[in-house]
């Protein structure tokens, strides 16, 4: 029996402190903006004609593919002109909650670690592994809203099995050859430069001079390859780093300077425009983590019973 589908939403904030799983099927989805979020995402592709951009990499997807997206990675699906039903499962996992599944020496967030030389966003499981992953996802999406006996415990056990299988698949796979990150080497080098120097004064004119390219050509090619403008990419990258620093307890005044905003007013405007809340309101949300951790500890105790 097929699971019910959900109406697609552009929200990028979790409503639960644990995980959320969606089954989407769209026939007329035209565009999804380049975005990022604070949680882990595992994306299971079922059908459609779709390429997926993750930072400077582009992947042409085939049914059964899995994408692993870490909290700090900018990403966006790109649809071909062909009209095909676009179907996928999307699993969101709270970052703190994910750590509750790890044990010493067995970190289930390993498959998302972009610093590892063998890291790959794209997994292409085969045979029994692919069938088992599909089964676990289908069981989990049916069970997550169930009111049957011990449904919460059953969901945790399904999620734990799924995370283990995804990590094992990632360990066996290595870097995916389907990545087309060097399709435009200049844009790729510019992306690396932005990622390494986001705290500096970066402008379209500066990057054009630095890489000996017309700013008009750079603007056009950057938009084509990355899916957004140079300016917006820089702002989003700076905001990602700013949120990570704020979560680590760094004072806002230091965050502004380190992340290239110059002063608080520039930082405030960019933050409020992107997230619809102020930096102060975001800090207030971070303070709510104490009851969240209590809930996570309770859930971890359930898995150990």
C-alpha cells in the first residue's frame, strides 16, 4: 500500500525536535530557491528529470539515488523543461537529536562530514541495500503518525537502522563520479575563494579582477552554475557561519566583524531579511535547547530499554 503524499512546503525550519519525514509528488513545481538549514537532510529520489546543486557540485539524479546534505550546505534542485512527475522522500533530522544515536567511535553523522576526503553527497545503493533502505523509509513514514502501541520506540528503531545503512553505503561508495563540480572551473574556483574568504570585502568587481574575467560574464555564469547571484551567495554563506558562531556562544559584535558584515546594522538587516527573525530572537531560540536536550535524553533512554 503506497503512503500518502504531503503538500510541498518551502519552509526550512523543523517543527519537531527529533525528525520529520515527507513524501512529495509534484507535477508542476517550477523552482525551488537556493537555501540552507540547521538540520541534516537525507533526500531519497524516486522519479523525475532533476539535477541537484549542492554548493559547487551538480548531480544528475536517477531513481533510487540518495543525497546527503549537511546543515551548512547551500543546495537547490534544478528541473528540466520536460514535464515529469517529481517524486521523492525527504528526511530532516535535528542535529542534536542525531548525536543521540552515536556511540564512542561510531558517529552516525560521519556520512555528512564534508571535511572527510572521501565524502560524497550522492549515494547510489544497489541490490539488497537499496531495497532495504526503501523498505525502512516506507515503514518510517507510515509509522511516524501512528497511534499504535510503542510507535515512538518503533520509529526510533527504524531511524537507527536507516542511519546505519546510509553510513555503511557512504563508507563503501567513496566520492561519486557523477559530480560535475569542475564543469566550469572558474566558477568552482570562485566558490572556493568565497568559502575561504567570506569574512573579507568581497564584491563582484573584486572577484572579476581577481580571476581575470568580465564581471558580466562572471555574473551570468555564476547564476547558471550555482543558481543564484554572487551577492546573494556571499550573504548566505556569511549568515551560515554567523549562526554557527552564535550557537557556539560568540558575542554578536565579534560575529559581525568575523563574518564580513562590518557593523551590526548590516548584519541585522541581512539576518532579518533571510530568516524573518532578528539576531536577538534567534539567540532566544537557542536558549530553549535545555528542555530540548531533556527530551532527547528521554528518547535515548527509550532506545536503550
